């Protein structure tokens, strides 16, 4: 049986890639990547020849690309999948291909590397012993609020990914649901202008209310614990979130990780 390699790639700094990942990318004959141009820059940066077969594998063709990947595996060809940043299949295209490969009995080999969750969690200064990764919240306000409320009473630190177009709305909704908790907004992780804004949800919601940040953000929120919460004039669960902006949803771009 052929092998499906899931290759983690840098989330910002192109030096954040393992020797093993470089070897696999240089040896594999078939490469499915979220953006061929983006991955091409990575290959060129590290002096890796372009594989014989390279094709796109993104959110708009994920099912079709998964079938292509399976066809190559069935023909005995090893295939590598990578997204633009981080791990394929983790809030990025990849799961359908992984599921098909597992069902068909092919070997799955994960090539570890950079991931925004661990970088943001450690940078936030919030507890790391137990956390819940929630990925991208729903775009619509009602569904997003229900999504947030699932974790309202749990003590685990929460980690979210969010589009730059909806960060302000997510912070406002998180404040409305969780009350005033400690949180951190992580931007441009591992890049030259990386910054982490730590504070209370009320402060961060106000700071980013009308700000369009560059690139996707990672939001880390403390779990339900008195040590990381404070009383506020407004009732947390009675607060109102910023209204949805359909134009912003239309302008949304690809995922970070």
C-alpha cells in the first residue's frame, strides 16, 4: 500500500520546518497543496525540486482533490498533502482525503511541525494544562453564539481561529457570552511583526471593534475560573454582540492553519 504524508508547514517564518518535512517534500512524487504558488515559494526557499505531479487541494475542490489523491495512492504512488500553513486537516483542507485513505487501507504518516494553536496558547500566558481547540466559529451571529455557549461553564482554556474580517465580532460575542475573562489576541504568529495583545475581553472587544487586522487571528480565552474573570457593569450573558456584516463575509479569505 502507498503512503499518504500529512506535512506540517510553517505558519509564518519559513525557517519553521523540520528536516524530515524537507526530505519528504523532496522525495515524494505527488504533492497536493492548498495553493501551488504558496507552496512553490516554500520549495524554492529550501532548494527542493518540484514533484512530478502537483495539484491544488483547497476548500472549493476538496472532495474532487481527495478522489485524485486516492487514485494516486491506489496506483501505488506516495502522496504528500500540505496546506498554506500548519497541519492539513486541522481547520484546513485534508480530512476527506485522510478518511478515504484510511478506509482504503493506505498508510498515514504525519510529519509534525509548526501549528498556530500551540504557539498562541503558550504566548497567551493563560493555563496550558487543559485546553479546547474550537477552530473557526460559525459566521452567523446566532450560530456563533450557540457555538460559544457550549464551553461557557467549562474550566479549560479556549482557542479559536478567526478571519480578520470577523475578529471584532467574535470578541464582542465572546464578551457577551463569557463575561469579562482574561484573553489574548495573537496576530502574525512567527512573522517579523508578530504581536500578542493580552487583556480582558471587554478591553480587547473595544480595541478591535473597528480594526481590520492583517491575516487570520488566534483568540485564546481563559476557561471558567474566578482567577481569570472579573465583575463588570454589564452582565456577561446579557451583552449584545456586534451585528453581522454580510460584506465582510463575502470578502473572507482562506484559513490560516
